[in-house]
């Protein structure tokens, strides 16, 4: 055992205790059929028993209808073997998989900071506990997406563009939102990785459903998916007041929902004082325009090619893109906040290891913004007002500030030989 490993032995035990606690929470919710694992299980079990997706969208019994119309057919199909032995074994495998995904994500992020320093990773894990709990409680695919994204970025760091792009493409198939990494790869002129992402995503989307369901049924299922996503409520910003409340109340922090709660008088969860009164259509178009403007500015800030950035600068950009997965989502729930983990490790590293005051302050401000956002979780009114959306936009700006830092200063001692442009 190295001297460094001996010095921080307690950190490994603390991490193990964290994983066990989160795993216990995740397994308890999954075993009892609570929250999102229940929906994944029902659709996957239907595929396992019938060899097809459930074609009932409107059953009066919520458990008898299709649960995941917003997910590609491949997702339920690939999860189907998990349900072969019933709910409890499936819950156990799901929980173990989530905790392994989180552990690997932390391992990758540990390499993003100076390995001899335990401070950044300790700060990151401590500050991220609310997000960890929410992700474990809801049993969404957030941990799996995070692991795929970080594994893909790690492969790009090690100059394996085919593997890196394919992993990012797989993440996009699982949750669509990581598709935002495709324009980032194109801006970085990582053509091989971009092609690999598109090819891997297309193959995973088309081949498994075609082989199992048949070409005709696979085409039908993909058409249904298209109707629910590209032409459905998701594309319209989910402004239908008859939708389930978790789409439109304080739990959805999307741009459209936050703006609607501020400006649409008919919104069932509006803020107590609306400064403007807009129609639903005007509200939707305004939100789409703001999202487009924000996206253009965001992409313009990422224009520098790959070989003109240091490794740390690329990590800051990648963390900003990960935050973008949340900001541009039509359904922004708090269990997505674990995707901010790459940002937290960078802020913690800047706040504790850089000698340059500007970088230290950027890191400290980032941690402060995150802390305020976590405190805002306590009060429903602050979430109705969009506190987490504002927090995420601010974090994205701060990450871009880190990405544009100058590294030529001799005082910038955190930069090492691994940060030389490739």
C-alpha cells in the first residue's frame, strides 16, 4: 500500500458506508414498488412475458398501461431479462448496478483532480449528498447515465474516440439528454467520436427491437415514441394543466415550466405574484426562444477546438455540457442533479488547490451557488420560482469561466504535464 493510500484509508471506508446507505435506500424503494423502478419493472416485465411492448396507453389502472412512452423501445427490451425472477431479485440487481455505476463515476472523477489531495473529493461527496439521496430514492437511470458519460469522456481523454463516442451514444439511447454531447464533439472537431456516437446510438435503437419485435412492430413502437416526444407534451413544454402534477408542479424546473409559473395566469401552480400575464402559446414560444438563445450562446462559448484546450479545460467544458443536459430538458427533476457531480469536483479542486485567486474564487462561488440551491430545496415556493434552474444556469456560466482560464501563469500550479494540449 502506498503512503498516499495509507494516509486516506478512512476515505475508502466513508465511501463504502455512503454506498451501502444509498444502496439500502434504493433497494427498499425498488423492492416495495415505489417511484420510477416500478415503471421500469412493469414495462420490462411485460416485454419478458409477452415479447412485445404494452399497447395500452389509457387503461384506468395506471399499472396496466404502458409506463415508459418517453423512452425508446430498446430500453424496456434490454431491461426485460432483469425481471425474469420477479421484483425482489430485479430490485437487488438494479441497486447493485446503480451503486457500481456511482462508484465508477467517483473513480473517474477522482482522476480529474490532483491524486495526492483528498480535499476535493471529500468536499464533492459531502456537497452532493442531497443529490445522491434523491437519485437513490427515485431509482431513475441517472447513475447509469452519469457512468456512461464519464466512461466515454475518460476514453476520449485516453485517445480512444471510437469507444468514447460509442459510450456517449449509448447514454443518449438510455436517456436522450446526453445527445447534447454530439454538437460538443462536432465543435471540438472530434469527428471520429461523433460518428461513433451516431452509429452506436442508431444500432442500439434499431437492431434489438427489430430482432425481437419484428420490423413492423419495431416501426410502430418507434412511431409511438416519436408521437410522445417530438410531437407530444414534451415538445410543447408540458403546459397541459391536466398532466400529472409531477410534470407541472415545483418538481419540474424546466425553462418552460418555470416561465409558465411566473407568467401564465391559468397555471395551477403559479407563483403568488406574477409580474406578467401571458397566454399559454406566448409563454411556450417565449420559453422556446429563450432556450434557443441560451443554446446558441452556450455553443458559441464552446467553439475552441480540442487540440487548443488543456485536459482540465476540456473537463470544464464537458461538465458544462453535463449541466446543459438538465437545463435544456423539458422535464427537469431533482434526481438529475447527480449529473452536476463533474462540476462539483472541478469547483472543489479550484477552490482548494489553485494558487490564483480568480480560480479559487470561481470554485468557491460555484460551491456556494450549489449550496444555496440545496437549501432552496427545503421550501416549495423557492422551487416553484425555479431556484434550481437558476442555480444550474449559474453553474454553467462558472464552468465556462473555468474552461477559459489561462494556464500560462507560473502560479497556476495545479496544471501539470497531463494538461498539455494534445
